[in-house]
C-alpha cells in the first residue's frame, strides 16, 4: 500500500533541499523529471534539472524549454530569470543530487516488492527477462533500456505509480561512492548480483573493492540472489553477512542445478532445493544465456513459484534485442554486435563482455572513431589504448580519421582504414576463422554492414521497429497540444502491424493517458504483459463483458441495445462499469445519432449507479482533406450540441475527444480534452502536410534465397507472367502474400531495395516467396532485401496498389518476427 505519490512544486523545494529564487504556481503537480530537452513529453508539470556536466551544460537549454512551455527549473548556477517571468527556479548545490532526492521520495511512498540488479554483465537482459515472466501475474514497472546510471536510475524509479505491483531496476557504477545514492533510490527488497568482470576496474583499487561497492545496493534487502560459482562474489557476500539465496552448477547451494541434456535448441536442467526437485527446459544453449536463465529461475523459486511454473515461463522467454548481441558468424566465428554507438564507457563494457565469451580464445576488435568524449585526440586514444591492451586482443582493426592516433599508443597487430567502405573492400584480406569479433562503432559509421557480411546468414523475414522513431512521432503530435490535453494512442490491430505489448509498454513509459484496442482479448493481453494504463475497447460484445470486468477494460458504447446490455450486466454484478459513449456526427458508421440523444441521456441518468460515462467522442470523416473542411466543422458543431445535452442531463463532467492523427494537425480547435493518435504515431501523416516531421518506425526485411540467370526466351513464376527482354539475374526472396506482401505488387508494380538499388518484382507474388530482377545490381545469396522502410516508403507502396498506408502496415502477418530496437 502507499500514501500519495503526487508532489507539488512547493513540496519539491523541500524535497530537493533547494531555495526558490522565483516561485510561480506552487500547487502545480510534478509530472515529468527531465534532464534532456529532447525528451520533453508535455510542458505542464515537467521539471527540468539543469545539470552542469563535463561536456554539456543543461543551463544552456533553459530558455529554449521555457519557450516550449516548461515552467519549473532546478538550477545549479545563478541565471538571469528576467526572461523567465512565469518560471519557478529552484537553486540547489547539485542538480543530479536533487534528481536523486526527488526519486528517493517517490520510492518511499511504495511498499511493493522491488528487485534491484547489479553486477558487471547481463543486468539489462535479466531485468527484461524477469519483466517478461512476472508481467503475466503482476503489473510490473522496470528500468527502460539500460537506465542504470546516477541519472538513469532516478528517471526509472520515477515511473512507478499506484497501479504497479512489482518493480525491477538495474544499477551500475564506475567508481567508489556512487552506489550509496542509487541504494537510497531503489531500496530493493530482493537483490540479484549477476557477474563480476573487468568493466570499470580502473575506478577501483581492486576487484574486491568493486564487488563491495556494488553490494551496497543490497544493504537493506531481505535477500541477495547470486551464483555461488563466482568465487570472488561469494567471498564478499559472506564477508558482508548479507542474507543470501544462492545457486550453483558445481557445489552445494540453496538451489542446485545440473545440466541434464542439451541439443541445438534447448537445455534440460535438473533442479534440486531443500524442499523440491524437478526439471527445467531452458530455450537457450549458450553458456551466458543459460546462466542468465538460472538467475531468473532462482529468483522465481525464492518468490514462491513451482518448478513446473518456472519451466513453463522460461520456455516462453524471448531473446532481448539490445546493444551487445552475440551472433554466430561464418568460418566458426562469433560476432559481438555493438554497432550503434561508441564512447569510452561503452567500450569498457563491450571489452568486458568480449572477455566473458568463451567459445574461442582468439579475439578481434573492429573499432570506429570514439565520438563525443570531450578529450583531445592524443589523450583520448591513450586511454583507449589502456582498455585495448588489457583486453589481450589478437588483432585490432580501426576505422575513421581520428582513431589513427591509437597507433601511437598501441603498436601491436593493428590495421587502419579511413572509411567503412574501404575496410569492406579489403575484408577478404583478413582470414577470420574460429574467433570472436567485437564490432563496436558509432552509428554514423554504419558498422551494421560489417556485421551483416561477417555473421552467419539467418534466413528469416522480419519487421524491425525503431522505438526511438515512435517516441519522436509521439512528441511531434504532443508538441501540437495544449498542456492539459490528454492523448489516447491506438494500439488496435497489433499496433497497426508493428507489434503488441512492446509498443504499449513504451507508450506507457512516455506518459500517454489512454490506449485503445479493437477487442477485449487484445486488452486482456496488454494487461497480462504489465500494461496499467486505462484501455478503451472499441468493439465490445456481450460475451466479452466478463473479460472487461476481469481486466478493468472500458467499453465503447455506440448503440441502444449495447447500452442496455452493459447496464443489465452491471446490475447483475452489482458494480459500476466505466464506459465511453460514441456519437455519430456524420461518419455514418458506429455511434448514437442526434435523434437518439434523448433516449441515451434518460437511460444513463436512471442507471448512473451502474454505469459512469468517462468520455464522449466522435469520429471525423474527412479531417485529412481541406475540401471537406466545411463538413468537418459541421460535425464539430453537432458534437458540441450533443455533448452539451449529455453534460446538462448527467450532471457530471466527462472527457470529450474528436480528432484523429490528421485532425490533431489540422483542427487544433477540436482537441477538446483528449485526442486519439493512430497512424501518425507509426510514421504516416495522412493529411500529407507534415510528413517531413515524422519518421518511419517500421522496416520490413527479408533475404535472397537463390539467384538464377535466365535468357530472353525464358519466363519467371506462375502463369509465365514474368518476362524479360535480355539475359537477366533473378533473385527469389523469402516473402509472399501470406506474410503480408500484397499480390498486387506482381509484375513490376512493387519495388524492393537490394544493396541500395531499387529492383522490380518480376512475375506473380507467390504465397511464401516472390522474384526480383536484380540484373542492375550486385547481390549474392543471403543478402538483405528491404520491402519497405525509408526507401521504398509505406506511402509509396500504398499508392502503387491504390490503397492506404494503414492497409500496408496492418497486412504484415503475425508470423513475421518483430524486432524492436533503440539507438
């Protein structure tokens, strides 16, 4: 249980031990803690912590944020507040310290179980897997991505709210005297210590000191879960006399595991505790994933799950797509894919990860320029050289302009190339065989091309979802709204084909107010995966009413018979059900019309103890088309008239909403209390006016299965529809209309991207494959093929078959694997 989680501005001053140089609207409720001006959700209630860092000074962004509507600032420096007349400025000795105090206050309001995770490796994977297995039973809050730093942890903990039943947070440190602050914020009831390695060794006198510092996180925890086979960790936990629940593959422990059998796809593990025995099936065979899964198993055993329940949950674990990924490569090699960023802290972690990969002793590093370090080139690469020497690498390949300076401090087996393309041209000069290759590069170097060439081709068709692009699109629309306007996001139809609860979880973290689904079972699935936001169900049916009640879902009511049914059901259950009333103002689809309104209000009035109207809304038929603006304005006038009648009769307030994605852009006067954001969230601006502001979030990819050369007298595919006029190269790609690639793309209508070249579909699209003319590009079997993304775009493909982007996105079949990633 908890008291209150709301914090007002005047309370904030006390919580952060600050002094007000300027105070306005002291009763404003704090809603968002902000340290990056690019991450602003909504200005109302946002608090910007201006951090004067080593390389960036947050105070430089105060004026910009003020212009965007932010009014609450935590500052470390004296600033000229004359340009901020409506702002509250709270002066503190440390903005980071103030951020931490704010989060610690928030944490103190909760008594739910909290799992804290620390160690050198696998913190994020274990956090994500724990969230996966617990979310079907509890409403879980967790650290987003790898938010485990001095600023990441408080931002994570701040996301806790009264709906949550379990918290999972990770904590990382790089030197002494850092964990004390994180412990006060997380205050875990259950601790997990993953592994210990060389990451950040330079910040401590020795490995033992580093372990002791990390263990500070657990000083008030009721238990610490760890692997007894890590002797250094075992020694320090015993020395600290922390309450422990240990596990081992080798020695006596509270939980003893023994590998029973393994094949190419899973491992069977015998389990023994003081009170029970059994067998687990773990869907992984590599050593690292197996250890991570056993951390999960031990934690679940401690919580009270049975071995059978744990085995079932582990069998459903999904690989975590993240920054450090170990991939099988050609010639008996393995690639560690870290091709999205490159900084000093990340390099240290990645090299530590490399050290723990035991498939082979032979190690290679491919490294780009290190960006945004704030150091001069010579000093920077002297420091890089210390990391590289400690890693004991067989060879080092460096790519970029400034990184050539590394050769001054590291003169062993090192090779330099100015560009990624230059290295790729010489790739065959290197005999990579039976070695582990760490590929670490800043995004601008496009090291994913190197990974693609090195790794063993996994022949699958995937839809990649860029979560950063989705957040960008959310903020584009959010920036059009007034401070108090709420956002309902449409996640129906498998989130427009983009995925299920992964999208919903991200939207929940980024502070949207409502979600909407088509059917009750979609809402139930979201609840089972930790979604606690209010959820509107757009197509409720009589046989779904039990599901609505069980999962606290809110039905849309659009006609009299359905209204009568929900009232009768609520009467039978003797409980009040929250509903949303849909009005038809001209769409001529679902909804009560003007002639129905008297009956509706009378029925609602006489049944107000059984149903409560949370919102009343309508759907604009043509908000994307300027030629129909008069009709849209007529719809809005009818909506105003009908809602006034409802409000006057019911005697209480409810939310009003009318605009969809295009309406948000074109009809700001119709934002009312809430807007409904759908296709725009996924990167398509249906009005066509602001498309350049949005980013595509989805890339539909497949691969070349086979290449054939044909002559001018031969044909391609069913009914011999594919005809050529010259000797041609034809690639068969592993996607068809059963995957959602429409048959109307046949015979040159559709185009795909192969190694940067647009290539036409030739012949008819088949159920599971189609053929592409690649005569004018270089390609090999296994090469990647882009079906849609930035080029060709979803909108272009929709236009080619005279449909709309909605259909293209939602047609991508559920058998296509979704991969979610964030830079």
